[in-house]
C-alpha cells in the first residue's frame, strides 16, 4: 500500500468511555485516509460494539496501539496537538482546525510523527494531558452547546487533513523546513532534569510546587525546541549540577 503524509498522523483517544465511539472514530479515520489509531486506557476495549461501529474499518482497530498513559502513546511524536471544547485556564495557544492542520503538516516530515489527541466523553482531557500538548485545537461551534460527540470531532479533524493533503500538502511537506524537533520523550527528560536542578538551587519547593512546572512546560511547548537547543539546555543543567557539587 502506498504511504502518504497522512500515515505520519496519529489519532489518540484518551480515556474513552464508550467503545462505540472508538469504532466510530476508526470509521471516521478510514473514510478520510488515516490509519494510525492509539488508545490510552480505554474503559472497555476490545469490544463487539467498537467493531460494529467501525463498519469495516476493523483493520484500524486491529492495528491500534493501546497504552497506559498519553505520555507513552505520543513519546515518538515531535508535535502533539490536543482538542478541547472548552477554553481552560492556563491553556496553551488555541488554533482552529485549519490552522492546526497547516502547522502539523509542516512537521509531518520524515521521520517525525505528529499526533492529535481527543479527550473523554464527559470530561475531556486532563490538565496534565493538555500540558503534554504543544497547542490546543478548538472546533468552532455553538458557544452555548460547544461539545461535539467524540467521533464527530475526530471526523472533522480527519476531514480537514484529508481536504488539505489532497490539494497542497504534499508540496508543502516536501518543501517544509526540516527542523530536527525533540520528541515528547526528550522533553520529559528535560522537565525531570530542570525540576531536579530547580529543587537543588531551592527555586522550586517540592512541598509547594504551585504552577511552576506547568508554566515552564507551556513555555517549552511554545518554543518548538530543536535537538541542538535541547542539548544546550541539558548541558547548562548538568553544568549547574557539577558546579553545585564542587561547593
Ligand atoms: N465536557 C468535555 C467535552 C468532551 S467531548 C470538555 O469540556 O472537554 C469529547 C472530546 O471531543 C473532547 O475531549 C475533544 O477531544 C473533542 N471535542 C468535542 N467538541 C470539541 C470542540 N468543539 N473542539 C475541539 N474538540 C472537541
């Protein structure tokens, strides 16, 4: 089978309660040419209802990865966008579906992977999950009734991807900047290292962390760190630790 830029996109469903929505999301993906589904702690899965609602997209279900946390599901990705029906406090930059797809396509070059994450039916994504996301996508809707069905939200994002890639995405991706972005896994190592150093220099009180780490994560999510910048920051942190140990 021919691979396309759509194969770089992972659709991640976090904490889905109704297996029917998982099947309907797989169907939505397949109709738009997407194939990579990741499930984070689904409540009931596998399930006959999911297979029934997939209506022939069972191959997507069969190949879906199942993970214990969002961190694990996206650790190979360099760009992760969450979706939300609500604008929350301290939220990361908000994008429309069109803006999000245009940005993600810039990064979906080899060997980078990108992800779009969808939340639970009742409660959406947790703050910790949103903190893993570089940006948040909000699908424009009725302000008094803004929450779409999960699979309907997946359908809209996949449609947007399908529509855009059919026209100009291939050209865009080929000519896109080949930035060597860090993966979520690397970022997580940077956060642990930074936290450790901030505790050592008494900038962060682990008993009263407040929102310091969340704010820093959002800062780094906005900055699209590349591998070189990541190495510099890790190097600085290590130098701080070496200098402390000499005192
Ligand atoms: N009350 C929940 C709604 C969850 S709807 C909340 O406040 O987030 C289930 C999922 O569908 C959401 O987590 C999101 O991934 C997606 N979704 C629903 N409506 C959306 C919208 N208008 N924009 C973006 N994503 C939406």
